[in-house]
């Protein structure tokens, strides 16, 4: 588990929830891994109560399983939840990038271009985790440009079911297609080409399916049977 810096404005519960969530998303807490309230509270420097509350919140989102007398475990990847998350993201991302084509400012586009440039830099360095962080920032930036960031943050927890598959895909399939997609998205937004933007988003979200069987074969211990 990696330690995240606590924001000044965060309560202990908010910090614990963000820290556990981000570690599940990045696979630093692996599917099926046991998690301990005591260990996490000591690691984060907070009491057990906010950690317990965070675990309960993630249990409701089906990201943690709680077994009486046995303890708490990170949930295995559920393919049905992944499909539902992809469906939700497809509906929202298409609508949002179309809005971004109308509303993105020069500053928004500049930030998106800088993000993609960093993705390309870390792609050359073969730094998968950094690319994944930048990938998440990139998509949030589009929601910001479309003035729909609240919607992004509201569905972010459920998206983790898909995010874990995205992480595995990046680890298993070393290519630059995802980064290329991002560059094309920025170009479409810059040119206000809604048709092209929609086409790229649809292609982008289908990429994980190409190697889904390969992922299940390579990481069978992470998936529900």
C-alpha cells in the first residue's frame, strides 16, 4: 500500500477513504488481498474509526468484502460490474466530450496537451503507474473543460471496477494506442469536431476488451470465477 499525502481540508475519514480507494484503483491493494483496520490506521496515522467507516463505504460500492470472523478483503474483479461501469462511462464521456468541444478554453486545451506530452514522456520511460495517474487526470480535465466535474466525481468510485481492468491492461499490453487516443481527443476538442470526438471515445473504451481473455488468463487470481 502506498501512502498518500493528506490534504489540509480533509477529515480523517475523507483521507482514509481516498487513500484506500486510490490504492485499490492502482492495484497497490490487490484483488483478494486481506486488509487490516489496525495496519491501515497505523500506516495512515489516523484512528481506527475513520478507517472502519471508509471500509464500510467501499463495501457498499462492492469494492471490499467483509466476512464475519474472517475479516475484510479487497473484492475480486467482477466482470458484470466492469461492463456496467464501461456502459456508464461511455454514455457520460461521449456527452461530456461533445460539451467540451463547445466550451473548452485555450487554457483547457493547453493543459490537456501538456498532460498528453507527459504521458508520452512516461511511456518512453515505461512508467505504467505514472501513465495511469495522468490518464485519470486527463479524463477529469475534459469534464472540467465541459463544466461537468461534479458528475465526474460522483461516479468516480463505481468506475474503479473498470479502472482495475485498465491498470491490468496497461501492465499486460505495452503500447501507445491509449496515449494516441488522448492526443486525438485533444485535437477533436480543439477543432470542435464532435463527430470525431465521439468516434475516438467509443474506440478508446473498447480497447480493454481486445485483450480481456489475455488479462483473465494472466491474472486469473484477480477475477471472480
